[in-house]
């Protein structure tokens, strides 16, 4: 109903939570921060490759954004749960 711009805006807003949680994890230092940094980079490479594959297979930008939102949601849950521990 709202179009691609709306879901892209939601992705941007939701991503801010993950960015804040990841910065907190990275700022703590140590092996957990090292692991999170490595995970972040590999996830970004994998997500970009997945997006390219989706578009090359004829998928829509909306499908790419929806999948990125799934990744962001999973990271928010993982990082949020980790922060509570």
C-alpha cells in the first residue's frame, strides 16, 4: 500500500537499533567484540550477495528489502537477548 519507500524507511529505522546494539558490543572489547565484528562483516557480505542473487533472478526491490528486514530483526533479537544476559 505504501510502496517501496515506506518499507525502505522502516528498514532504516529498524537498522538503527542493531547499529546501537552492535556499537555497544564492540565498545566492550575482548573476544566477544572481535567475534561480533567478524560476524557483522561476513553477514553484510552474505546479505549483499543474496540481494544481488534475488535481483538477478528477477526479484523485486521490495523482496530484497523484506529479506534485509528479516536479517535486521534476527540481529536485533540476538543482540538484545545477549545484552540482557
